[in-house]
C-alpha cells in the first residue's frame, strides 16, 4: 500500500487523507490462524511533524473469519484498532526493510502487523454448545464439588 508523499514532503499540503478498503484475498494467511479477512477499511491521515518525520494516524476495521476453538466452524470476528506513530520507527520496530523511495511510503507492513495483533486467543461460535463437553475418557470438570470424590487435602482437614 504505497502512499505518494510528494506533495506533503514539499509542503504543498498539510496532510494526506487515507480512506481505502483493502482487498486481502491475495494475502498469504498460512500460520496466522485466520481463515479469511474481509471488509478491511483504513481511514486516517499521514502528517509531517517538525522533525521531518511522517506520522501515521489511522483506524483499521474489518472482519476476520476465525475457526471456533471448540467446533472449528468459521466464526466472524469484527475488529477495530488505531495506529498512531512515526512511520520510520514503526517499520524499524517490526524489522521491516522498506524500499527506500523519496516520494512514496509503504504502510502495508504496519497495517498487517496491527491486524495480526488483533487476533484473539480463542473464539467460540454462538452455536457451540459448551454445556455438555465430554468425550472418550474425558469430561469437562466444573467448580461444583462432587460427593463421591474427596480431595487428598480434605482428608488432611479431617485429621486436624
């Protein structure tokens, strides 16, 4: 996602507006846990500060399709995040070697890194029944105390 900064660099404009919907269908999602990304919208601006650095202020929103942690069914997960920072510092932070060009800045690595940070640890489908989880040789244990089993520490309490 190359942004032309020629007019901003020469002081012809105070900021560059960014309002785009990115097609993420050709992005390699292997190893991310994401099945699909859709409706990824970027809205914000790039400004030049007093130190001749370019500051990115954008809001990213969209929908990730992730596998349910219980049933592995696809689940829509809406996300939204904001990025505020100096572009050069953010690229260094994610160890991204940017192509040196005096008139364009590629902000896609920053966008992609922030999308990846929005992936939740687990997603559960609303249709997944979490009340009756059991299988061959295992079952879900809740905090309820069962009458038949006694804990070893309960035996110690009886001795004291």
